[in-house]
């Protein structure tokens, strides 16, 4: 019987497996897609997330950024991180670096998906539908669902969230050009935001978030100043995700635990998803090693509290046109408050 079976081989799942292996546990990852897993993502790791990555022995090629800048026409506000830089890194590069580290530690990856599961007081029995056919059974002491916003494993556990409103969606693509800034820029418009992350010396990622469902180039047209900056060619296809908000009933059910986007999600407006996934994967494994899996729920809530509160506050302001127009001007007039909010997230 293995110690930890992880459903999902993205950053949250691989990080969980790496933490488990570093703690002396046998970890196996089940992932249906071969090669690097790409998805719509802002691709920015806050300083805390970058520090966790280093503590895991993971080296990912990327580009450091010094802080966060908000832009809305002639208004702008920026804050520098107090505890060192974050890092912008292509999702595929991060996945490849995590995969290499997992392989070094002996983590085994099964190509397939969790089909069925059954829990007992001492184990979880999982039927895995292998990519090449067949449905082998795997027995594990613990099952970790790390398979994304719309987690199939979470659904099998009966922890799917009720529908949430308002619904927001994200899209992202990359442009081949030298980054013009060493900040992550958040550009504001009436209907949404655009996030610019330098992810390499010759590559910029641009993600748009909005409650409107329309083509990427139509969203981008809301940001003429940003469009004028994008003087390099688009070099990746548009990837989308949503709806983003996922209210999950619990992060723990018996011997199964949820991590990453599968554990619940408010919104990408603060850009902290990847860092929170790495931090919570470490907390999850520590709870398992201590023999206190139920403590993970409280640990997750503590880790995500500032993120959830600040994100919810920004979303409330965003959905009222009058207050939405004041977000960046207020941040510009109150730089100390803006810096404190950035520090709280970073």
C-alpha cells in the first residue's frame, strides 16, 4: 500500500508529491495528460511561493519581478515586495521543473485518471482508468485531489460546490518581446482586468479576467494603452478557464484531502493562486505526517485567509461601477495602504 496517491499532475499535485517524498512517504501521481500541463494562468509566484519552490529543491527558469503595479489610464500605483522578488515563470516550465524534482525523489506517475474510489477506516481504494486501457486498483493510505477548478475527484467525494454568482472567466496568451517592466502590471477597465507578467527575458504573458464571455482580442481592446505596448507577435494559443469561483464544502473527507484549485477558489484578481497551492501542499503533508489530517482544514483556512478577504473586497468593489473606477486612484492616493495590501498577499 502506498502512502499518498495524488489525483492531478499540475503544480499543486506535483508539489504535494514532492513534499510527501521529502517527508519519507511514498507518493504516486495520477495524471491523464502526458508532458507539461498548460492552462490559463497568470504565471506569477509571489515571494512566499518562490521561497517554497526553493525549499523543495525546484529550480524553474523564469524572470524575477519586484512588485505589483496597478494601471488605469493616467492613474497608477505600485508597491515593491519587502521580502525579495517574486518570479514569473511559464506554466509549462514550472511543470517541467516540478516533474524533474519529483522524478529525482522517486515519485511515480501513472498515466490515467481516477475512475472510482472507496474509503475504509485505514485506506482508500482507487480504480484508475489507465490511458492505454484497463482499470487497475490502487490502494493508498491517503488520497489527494489536485485536479483543478472542476475537479472530477472532488465530485466523486461529494464535495462539489453549489453554483456561485457572479461568474468570472480568465484567458491568457503570450507575446514574444522584451518585458518593459520588472513589475506585474494589472490594467483596469470597466469590464475587467488585464494582467501582464514577465515570464522570460523575451516573453510576456497577458491574462484577462472578466464576467463577460467573449473572444480574447475583444477583451484586449478594452485596454488600448496595453495594446500599444504589445509590439511583439502572439506566440501561444489563447487558453481559457472558468467559472473561477468555486465554493467547496470541505477540504477533508475521511482519508481524502483537496489541494490547489480543487480545494476552492475565489478569483484570480490578486494573482496568488500558484503560491497558495505550493504553501497549502506543504501544510497538507505536514498534517499527514503528524497523523492529524483533519487539521488540514484549519491550516488551509489560515493560509488562505488574507487572500480570501482581500480578493472578496476587490471583487465587491469591482462589481459596483462607481467604486470600481476608484480602485486605482485610491491606491495612488494611499500608497501606504496599497503597499500594506501587497505585502499581506506577498
